[in-house]
């Protein structure tokens, strides 16, 4: 049987799992006996992870830049996991190499601190 981790946490979603920290978290959780849904924009980059942990790793195509598509993919994955995940490792993202005002002007999004915890346009 798994460790104390898998006794309490049976399902997890790890975003950005195709390399680096996301892949390492997914491997650690799968090794501990947790059923891990892993996401990446390019699902073929998850093939080797799935092959190393058959039956423990479930790939999900999830591009966080596509809001409605990401919500739908998350909903499908959560339904497969029994309605919710016990753990979330939110590792997906991208680097920002601009001042906040410059990035806001380029992206057309309001990224002020007051909008981080709620949806702002």
C-alpha cells in the first residue's frame, strides 16, 4: 500500500507537468501511490511520464491561455477523479519580462493585485 500521503490524498492535478518541477512533483506523487492527472499544452510531452507510471498518470490537454477550454478540460478531469482533486500543484505559467504597465498594455488584461483573487478583465 502507499505511504501516508496516498492514504490522505488519493488524487492530484499537476499543471505544467511536461518538464522541470511539474514533472518532478508528478513523479513524486505517483511514486507515493497517488493517482495523478497531469497537464501540458502538448500532450505528447507527457507520454514518457505516463509510460514510467502506468495506471497512475492520466494526461490532460490543458492550455491555461484558453480560458473556456481550460475550464472544460479541468471539469472533465475532476469528474474522472470523483468530482474533485485532493491536491493541486499549479505549476503552469510563463515568464514575464516587462514592467507591469507595459505587459498590461500588450495583453489587454488588468493584472493589478486587487484582481489576482477574482476575475478581472
